[in-house]
């Protein structure tokens, strides 16, 4: 008793916990991470239009196409860079950062010397270093480095001294490629390594720390800012997994980092950064300081600014994707990191536990709320919740730089409620089957009369005889039932069934059963005539159903009630007819493959947008009495061989028809050409048919098939069949 009371709540109680566990397990596959990254990129792009400008203290000196055209192909002589450093010194920037490597000597050696001398002139210069990628040279390099003093090995640069946490998590290499002696003697270096952090090649975080052996060095962004604020290595406090603390003139600045010392990059639009071409800076400053001209108007003020020199021309190699662009200069990774730190513009990830708890609460509340509601509402409410969550995720990202997880909460919330709707649907189907059983207990009058006349027929088993069967069904009945009250639904169904059953009785058919909203009837099972007579009566009954439904819908339109659409399938064949079942419960019914085919033909009407479909066996018996056209050679559900299916258009005995015979003849010729693989001729004829009767589904359907086959002809054994995927 207690279990039955709580059984309806079992899914509500257990399913959210189960799906949450499933999300946790699926996360190990990496699929959710890839999907989550897509949602993050979308949020970046949506926010881009309203992005704030970058910190004005940052200036990007671009090695762009204009600079390459005027200074020649890359790489340039190092004397050019040395000259730029000398000119920049006169402009008095706070720090000059080079996202460029000067790690190998060049000829002539005088150029390297000139570069080193130039780097000695600005207040502070930071040049690039990286891990040695050559395994063969690492051992030899380490052996040499171990014999050098810190000044000989690192020049002016020193490692950090206050680092707490698991140092093994920091990006590391066995040996470093440091700048040439002339450069590291007069400048500091910093590591510029920034490998992609996700499978899509995007650098979503930037390392601020690097480890060579046991020594910890700053990344380019961190080193530049330390020089900007005059912070020495021993003043930097690193807490891996928490933050890097910098004692700036503005107070302690806390930079959030993960266990590896990396910071999430909060990308802003490239256009938001102050930037100027390399050649424009060089020529403008030369004209100003060497030529005595006024400060160039096309070069931004550089005094006390942070300058970063990097490649931006797409023809160079220093490119990669970011959330905003498929190919962007990698120097923008460092520019964005610098901007984030200067403006405290950090990305923050929402905690997994709080999000999971909120997800559980929302799941339980929504499941409980929709339990007694319609299936339509059970789909609507979770959909609204998902939309609201997505809007909240974008809003919090825009306003607070907060990254709410989107992939797993949305996917598993949808799966959770899909499971709930599926269970509800299965329960409704079970109830519907019970209703069908009640309807099937009503025996048709003709069957009752036959049984009263021959009581001996009330036996298990049956006899085989040729029968024409009819199946009809209301289209979209489940949706209709959700929009009507029980009283209104029963009233309208009773009106419908009364007219449909009258059509069956009018043409001396047997009403076998109601199958939910469907009707099954037969001719030739109780009082058989000739097969042709039985088939003709069945077809006229179907046409009468069509006519009666038109009148019913006209009345319902005036009464502002829902309209019905039906599909009818007819088939003829030899079946077993009899009172079949157990001694406790018997049913007068038909059994055999032709019965199944009749039911499947009713399903064909839905696919081909018509209301009456008959099989070859019925067509052979009544072709002279009715105007019909070929719908196609169709393999109905559950069969392997194609069946030629026809649509009944008019009764030839009726005084007036709605379909011109000439049009039907043209359509049939088009179908013959189609089945004969003459697709060009068939297409032309079908197009004529469609022009004469716009909206005709079959004509439009076969026009599309002809076009497809003209591009990609079917195989040699093609016989025109189309396979039905549904019943």
C-alpha cells in the first residue's frame, strides 16, 4: 500500500540524482567540455558588440602588412629593432615588451650588438623566451647552464622566490631558450609559450608562470606588469590554485590563477586596443627626435605607456584561433591578459557544487509541478526554464564576467524532462489501450444477428474467406484531445463515430471495433457477396465517410469547435474470420496479413497528404467503377515487397466529379514515365499537373524525386519503390 502511494513520485525523486551522476560520468569523456567551449565562444561573440575599450595604458605596435611593405620581408635585421628601441627611449614609455624571440645569434654580429645597446635605453624592456623544443640539445644546454652564474645564465632576470603549492603542476621544460647575451644583459626576459588549452586550438587561458628545472619564471604578461609597477621577483607572492599577489602603487592586486599558474583570458574585441603599425612608429619618432619635426599625429602618445611589439599580419606564422575570430594574432592573447589584469577584468567560473544543487532543486520543482499537467505543458515549462537559464548565463557573462556552465545543465535537464514526458506518454498509451478494450466489447449488429442465427459459430477458431477491410483514423487525435475538455471530446467523438458507422452500415459493412479514435470495418466477413461487390461497397463507404466529414467540419466550424482530418486505408485478401480468444473473453475479428496491409495503407495517407488509399487487390476489383490515380509503389511498414497504392478520387457513377479525367490521364502517364526511368519526361508532365492543380502533393513529391534522380540516377535494379518508415 505504501509503495503504491509513492510509486508516481519515484521518477521525480530518483531521476534527477541519476541524471546528475550520469552528467558527472560523461564529463570524463571530454564531450561536455567541447560542447561547453562552444557555448563560451558564443557568449564572447554575443558580448563583442558591447565590449568596453581596452585600458588606454596599453599600446600594440603591429608588425603588419604596411610595415612589411616598407621595411621588407620578415625577419628584419635586428639593427631595425635596435633603432626602434632607441627611438622609443626618447618617447619614454614605462615598459616595452617584445612578443618576439631573439634566442639565436645572427650575422652580422654587429646587428645583435646594436639590438642589445638599443634595449638598454628605454626604462624597461622585456623580450621573449621559450622552452627548448629540441630534445638533443637539452642535456648539453643543461650541462652548460649548470656551470654558469645566475648573471651569466639569466642576465638581469631572476626567478620568483615565493611560490606556494604543487610546483609540478606549472608548465615546465628541461631547458630554456633565453635571449642572446647581448639582449638579456640589457633587458629582462619572460616566457611567451601559450599553447592551445582545448581541442579546438583556442588558448582559453594564458600561463603566468613557467618552470625550468626548479626555477619559476614569469610569463610575458606578468613580467611586463612587474616592470610597469617596479615589482621585484621577491615581492611577488604566488598561491597556486588561488592567486598571484602584486604590491602595486594602487594597492595589492590579486590575479586569479589555477593550480598550474594559468589565468583565464577574458577576450575583448581587437578593435578595442590602441594599436599602431611598427613602421609608422619608427618613422614618426625618427622625424620627431632626429628631424626636429612635431610629434606625429598618427602615433599615439607613448610616455608612461605599456608597449607590446608583436606580429599581426596574417601572412606571418604567429596566428591562432580565439573565441572571437578563427585566425587572430597570438600577441592578442598577451594583450588581453594585460588588459584583464590592469582593469581587474577577470573571468570567474561558477562553482560546480552550487550549480549542481540549484539544478537538482529546479529539476525536482519542475517535475513535481508538471506531474498533473498536460504533456504539452510538460514540454513547454522545461523549454521556458532552459531559455531563461541561457539568458541568465549570457546576462551574467556580460555584466559580471561569470561563466555559468551551460552544456551539462541544459542537456541533462532536457533529457530528464524528456524521460518524464515519455513515461507520461506510455502511461497514456496504456490507458488508451484499456479504452480500446472497452470499445471492442461492443459487437456490431450484423455480427450479433449472425451469431443468433448460428449459435454454433461461438467457438474458438475461424474460417478463411476473401474480405475487403477498411481502417480509418483521425489525424493528430492526441493533440486535439489535449486542447479539449473530457466532456467536449466525448461529445464530438460520438458525433463523428455516429456518422462514420452510419457510412459503414449504409453499405452493408461490419463494424468490427473502435481502436482508440480509429475504426475497423469489413465487407464479406459476415454476409459475403462477390469480391467485386464487397470491394465496391467498401470504397463507396470510404467516399461517404469523406463527404460526411466535410459536412461535420462545416458544422463544427460554425460552432467554433476543432476540425477532424481522417485517413482511410482499404485492402482485399483472404483472411481468417471467426470468434477468437479465450473462453473468458472472445472477440469476433479478422486475422491475416491482408488486415495488416489495410492498416498500413491508412498510414500511407498521412505520408502522401490524402485521405483514401487502396491496394492493388482492391484496385483490380473496382477499377472500372471509380476514378483513381497511382500514389506510388510503396513498401509499407513491416513488408519487404513494393505494393502499388492508389488514391480514390471520384465515384464514376456520380453525376458530377471533382477531378478532370484528362488531368488524371496525364498524371498516370507521368507516373508510367517515372517508373520507366524516363525522369526528364516524367518531370515535365508532373510539372504540368502541378500547374493545373497547385498544391498537389504527389506531383510535387515526384518532381523532387525526378530532379534528384537526374542528378544521381538510381541503381540498375531500381523499380520505383519507396519505403515507409512509419505505420
